[in-house]
C-alpha cells in the first residue's frame, strides 16, 4: 500500500441491522415515512441484502414512489442465486411484493396477476400461502369494484359482480383452510359470507 492509498472501511453491519429493525417496528406501527428512511439507511449500507432491498422497495411503494419500488425489488430478484435452496421462496416473495406495490397504486389487475404468480411459485408454506390467498380475495374485489365513469353526468360508483364476490369468497375460504388462525382472512370470510348469504 502506498502512502496515499485509502483502505475501504467494511460496512457497519450492526448499524445496518439496527436501522432495518427500527424500520420494521415503525412500519408495523403505520409510520411508513419514518420506516422508509430507516430502510433506506439500512439498504445504503448493505445494498446486496435481499431483505433490506425488499423492505426499502415496499416502503417506497407505500409512499407513492412506485417506479423506485419496482426497480429495487427487480434488482434484488436478479441478484438471487437460482441454485440456492431458497430461490423459489425468495422469488415468490419478490412477485408478491411487486403485486403489493401495484395494489398501493390502485392497479389491482396487475397486482392480482403478480400475487397469483407468487402463489404458484411459493413452496409449501401454509402461513405464507394463506396471506397470499387472502390478498387475492381482496384484490379480486377491488379490481372489479372500481367502476369509474368518465361522463360528467355520472358520479363514480362501486359495482361488484357476484362472480367476483364468489371468487373472493373462495380465496378467503382457502386462506382459512391453510391457516385457521389467520385473523384477517377470518374477518374477510365472515363479512363476505354475510354479505352474499353464504355459510
């Protein structure tokens, strides 16, 4: 090493994981903007960390930065080792989170397609599959209920076809079959059952 050579400092792993952990707590509390800042700091320290990239990407989607969110998730997915035993799971999670970003931006059709792809790819993990199925039920309803009329004489209104309600009901039922303790799926199933007169 010469007298002017700079030795690169190793990444501060402790700080990166601390920022990510704090971001996770804030995100769970609904403080998405503060969480986003924490996730960004963790990602900047360890940009090759798959989980840090996804957390930062998802939070970007929640605050309306869809393009940045999708880019982050795609970059993380491209870096995956296809020969790794957890490749299928991580790939599925990437598709799922991309679907969530589209959902946050009210593109429910694209979101439904991506979450469906995630469900088809994810290994046998009942709790995760239950979450995906519950999400598909929600997206099934939202994709068909958004009936925006451009005529100035007609206000936007909600219209959901019975076929889509039945499909959503099926998703919620399957979610509960995989995870009977899934509280959100149980609530959605009961509310929709009462609404359409199904047991």
